[in-house]
């Protein structure tokens, strides 16, 4: 279709054409995404090869002190006069050796098997349990082994830094330069490198409280950990948990649950995102229309709505929608009967529609406020020019307002979509995943992937390995969709369009 033909289409035809082209280009975008991942993997291994090459080159070109730094951390810095840095490097090596002797080596030894001797108990003549041997705990062995691996990786990075630093100071000496003093370096960390000083502690905390648990969770996905306590033994099972989610023959219940829950998760995320977006846009346009009085009052009302904690609103709505709740009482007053409609725990379709509607109640105010800010920042000159040219209100909306809002809010839409895929609060606090489905494995009709994950972890199933596999798949889905949609959006391709 040529540009002239496209301009002759009606607004709805243009929307349909753009939607068609989006889905038509989606396979190509996905292919480019996979190619980008492939290039990233190739570049990663190229970097490793380059690193080994530089490692050997530095050893060959280094002097005896630099070569000794390959064995004794910090020796090159000590020899070149960088005393405090050499001592720090050396202390890292000593502490790591002590750590491995006292703690890490044993945990690394048991990491491939995750233990062989479980807890041993026996019962006396009265039937009371007595622990003979605590045995090994696979969960702790995996946790401590993961910690040891992370510490080893960090120390290895410091080891490479020690070698590079030794060789750099060697080159400085060859050029007749002296290493910087301790006072100079401290001044740099409070001036030119102040960002490093400020970010060091937060990054350390992120590593301890985010990255380490994340690595542990990923490793759990490759084990058969499905016990109720941390005393049980488990071992590695490879990709079994992932295969169970797709194997409709050997693990029919799990596979059926996964496909059913994943399908509803995508429907829920799309419906929740665009219902909030479209309805919020409509209300924002109504409030910001010229001639509307009490605009500040309306905006304040929506701010007050947001000020009420979301979980309070959801719990209240859950009670009001019960069989004996306020909605059924009101329906009974108007109809003269006792309807006793179970909005959240009766029919699956009714529960799902109700959840989407309630999500509009708690989500639209956020959209209204963000849209109001965008509308107030659209240049008035654009509207003035459109009126002079005789454009109708509909034409003005489709040509100016809507493109501008979509352009600005595309990243927000992606964020909301991903947030709704992981929207634990609305589902859990409203329905708890109900109504139940006997053919599902630990999930209900309104459960999404994240609430199913919670049920597998905290419910009766205790299938931690499967729950971790689901968590990884949720991350892959969210990351893939986010990158593909954003990289093909006008916000990314033409960021100066509305500047």
C-alpha cells in the first residue's frame, strides 16, 4: 500500500491496517530478536576468547613481579609502590583461601550430588520420634554451594583486576611515571569517581538480596525438590520440570494446567492493560475538555482513590461480591428475591469478567492522572492549526491527540502489560484462584502464572522445582514480549517525532 492510499483510509481502516502489519511483522521481529540473542552469545564467547588471549599476552610481556601476581594477589602493585592496593589484593586472596578451607570447599564438593545421607529417625516403644542423625540437607548444600560459586566468581574478577593493575603500573614505570598516592585516590573517589563510592553499597546489597536468591531460584528449577521441609534430600533432574510443563502425555495434568493458565494469563494481561488504558484515556479527555468545570475536584477525587491501599479496596470488593455481600443484597432489594450470585467462586467466565472489571476500578485512576499530564503538555499550536484547516474533533483526536498519547505512553503500556502478567494482588486477594478446577494441578480457573507459582510453593503441592521453572518461563515471556514490542514501537524508532 502506498502512502497516498494509506492517507485515503478511514481512521478505523488505518487502525486495522496497522494492526494487520503489526502481526505480519511480528515473526520477523521475533526472528531479529533471536538473531540478537545469538549475536550476544557469540560476542560473549568472543569476549572469553579475547580474555584468555590477553591473559597469556600479559603474562608473556609482564616482568617478574607481574608474573608473580598471577599467583600472589597484589605482588605487582607492591613491587611498583602501590602499597595499599597491593595489601588489599593480598588480603582478598588470604580471606578467600580461609573461606574455602573453613566453609566453601566442602559445599563445592557436595554441589554435584546435593547430599547422599538424609535425616535418620527412629521411634521408641511409646511411638515418640527420636532423631538419630540430622543427615545432610540438600537445600542448604545448594544454597551454600551457590554462595561459594558467587564468591568464587567475584574473587576471580578481582584476580583479573589484580593482573591488569600490575601490568598497568609496570607500563607506567617504563614510561617514567609514578603510581598515584593513597591520598590522590581517595580524593578521586570523593570527586571524579564519586558515583562509584555512592553506588558500591547499593550494588553490594542488590547482589546479596537480589542476585544471589535469583541464582538460587534458577538452580532450583533444575532439581526435583518437591518436599515440604528443608530436611529432605533432592538431586539434579536437568530439564525435567520444563518438560513436564509441555509433555501432554507423561505429565498431562501439569501440561494442561500450564497451557490453560498461560492462555488465561495472556488474555487477562491484554484485557486488564487495554481496558485501563482506553477507559482511563476517555475519562481523562472528558475531564480536560475545555469548558468542563471543577477539573481540580475531579482530579483530587481520583488521587484520593489511589491513596486508599489497593489491598484494602480488593478485600472490600471481595466481601461485597460474595453470596451474602452488598451486591447480592442490593439485587435482592430490587428484584424481591435472594439471587445469591457467586461472582468470584461460581462460574469461571463470570469470575474472570468480574476480576477484569474490578481491576478497572483500582487501575483506571492511575491512567487518568498520567493521561491528564500528557494532555496538558500537548502543544496548543497543533490544535489551533487543525481548527484553522477545518479539522473535525474526531479528526483532531485521531491525528494529534491519539498519536501523541500512544507515542508517549508506549513504554508505560509495556510496563503495565508486564505488571499485569505478574499482577498477584488482584487475583489472589479477589478470588484466590477460584473457582476450583479438578483437572488442574494446583491451580484454579482464575489463577495466572504467578499465583499458580505461589500455590505450588506455599500450598499443599510443595513442588518447588516446578514453581521455579514457571518463574523462569514467566521472565522469558515478559522479556521477549517487552523487547520485541518496544523495539518495534515509534517511541524507540523515532524518538524525536514529537519533540
